[in-house]
């Protein structure tokens, strides 16, 4: 490290530190943003290609920003908890001077001459973007034009998608946090697979200006981190209204890492057809995370929602087909390999305007019914991606935090989800962090010697 800074933790500890811990060291001038950035750049160089998670290294930009951050902090101009903290972004956000490939062969040389809103917000916070990270081609799955992004815990598996590189890089300790997007599981699914923590915010909380559009009414931007506390920190720096994205809205975000779940009314998710007073409820109460939440003082009650109406998925298909209609009608679509998007885009042209509008009207009815049911709890929890409510909550816009929850008997990944009220990110992040402090699954590290 630089001679004007004291000794810092060992390399391995540094790689798997939390934003909360390292930001304190940076603020107190105990660690150099420049050397911290160089350290993580070296890790991306060492492991990014092996994990097939690196789309572009933004080294020159990162070192320039790191030097600026260090000068500001040494001069007493500290911007906040992300100042001098290295991070990565999903490679569907425009970043001036660098490729924005959308993970797809036809766009692999695309350079957009402006910065996405989330890049602007990160720059304003003093965060250091060191890499653009892989996504499944056009935001589906974990296969892109360089191959399948690997799961650091088991390189024989993929990272899931579509924020594959973001989750992979955080899990492998290549960045301290990363930004992903979700339309239907693209933050929570790779977070589950890579055993990290992902926050899918309420629709409209974070500007999508400069991000690849897949579905105007479903796309959301959120952080992938080691802990729910880190997610809250990052989220606080990227939220806010943006006139370039008319879906955005200003809402307060008041997070306390010490907020207790004691006295909170917490729904435990049942499947739509389960008997809430029978054996299904008895099994649900015996889940390990339910026991811990009860021990933390939460009031546990059953909750279940109607299944999504059958034509709900047509909303996504119609909107993504519209977003990529010119591409679908061009010869470029033949360059898109190892993807089911071409079939989906072509099929979407046969969804009628009547079908789409009927689906949107049914969606509104579902949103009202979901919000009414949510009045009975502060938030609800469920295993993995929150069972059958993944599609409904992506349609209703409700926020979700997914945290690692150990392993299965055969060594596979387990997770659990906290789903909150609209604009209730602070409450679910606080509850998830209280849970994580007990179980400590976020402290475990993958063995990268297998790569």
C-alpha cells in the first residue's frame, strides 16, 4: 500500500470485505482508493476471463476516478459511503468511451457516446467502476458471445442470468458490489446461484436511462452485494427521479442497520393451493429461516397469493418484441447465436393489441389484489426466489431482497427472499441484515483454485 496509509487486511480479507467495512477505512484514510482500485483491477485480470464474467475492463477510467477520489478524501471532501469503492456494472449500461455489448454478437462492438443514469449516479457518489460485467445475450440467461458465465462456487455450473457477471464478480471477490437489472428474475436468480445478496427495488426507484430496454413496464435496476446492508448503502446512492425516465419517482429511503424485526408481522409464503391451516402451514413454520425470525421476535403468519393469470407473460413478450422489432426484421438477428430470443421476438409479433391490453387490465386487477393482501403484513418471506410470486411481484413492482441461506444436502445453493411493501426497501434490507448477522452465510468464500 502507499506509504502514507497504514497496513490493511490481507488480500483475501480485502477481496471479500463488505462495502460497509471498507468505506469506513476509506473515510478514515486508513486505505488508499488508488491502491484499493489497483488491487481489484488485478483480481479482475486474474479471474475475469476464467469465470467468463468480464465484458470490458475500464482500467484507465477507474484509475483516473480513484486518483480523484483519493485527492478529495485527503483534502477532507468525503462524498459518502461509496467514495473510493471499486465496483462493476452490467454490460447493458451505456458507458462513454467503452463498449456496451448487451452480451450479444450483433452488438459486441457497440459504443454509446454517453453515460447511463446509474453510471452518472455512481460517479457522483465517488464509486470507482472498474469493469463492465457479462450478461446473457440481450438480458436472458448466462450465455453470451464469449460463453457461459461460471458459478464461482461450482465452475461446472453457470451463474444463471441475466445479471450473471454482476453476481459472479461479487461472489468471487472481484468487485465490492455490482449493478444489475431485472425484468423477471435477473437479479434474484444469479444472486441465488452465486450465493450473494441481490435487491430488486420497487419499479421506478432507479433510472433506466442509458440501459438496454427489454420491457418498459417491468425493467428495474438494482444492486448485487455481499450483504443486505451493502445493498441498502448502494441503493441509497443510485435512487431518485430522472426526467429522462418518466417511470422514476422521488421517495424517501430511511435505512437503519439496527432496525429490529421484533414485533413485525411477517408473512410466511405458502403456495396458492396450500391449506393455510393444514400440513402445508406446519411444514412452512418448520423452515429454518422462519425459526430464526421467530427467535428475533417477529410475529409469523401465513400468507398466500393467487397465481399469476395465464396470459401475464404476454406482457413481457409483447414489450420485448416491440423493443427489438427493428432488429428482428433485420438480417442482424441471424448473428444472435445460442439464444431463444429470435423465436420469442418473432412469436411476439402475433400477440394482438387486444391480447396485450386485456393482459394489462388484468395486471392492474392483480396489482390491486396484491396490495390489498400485503396490508396484512409488514413484509413476507419465502424460500429461494419466493416461489410462485416471482412473476407477480415483477408485474406489481414490489421490492425483493434475496440472501444466501446455506447449502442443500448435496452441496447446492439455498437462499431465501424478503418481499416488501411498495417503496419498502429500507424495511426488507434491515430485516434481511438482521437475519444475515445471525446465520453468517455471507461470510463464506468460494474456492477459486478450482478455476
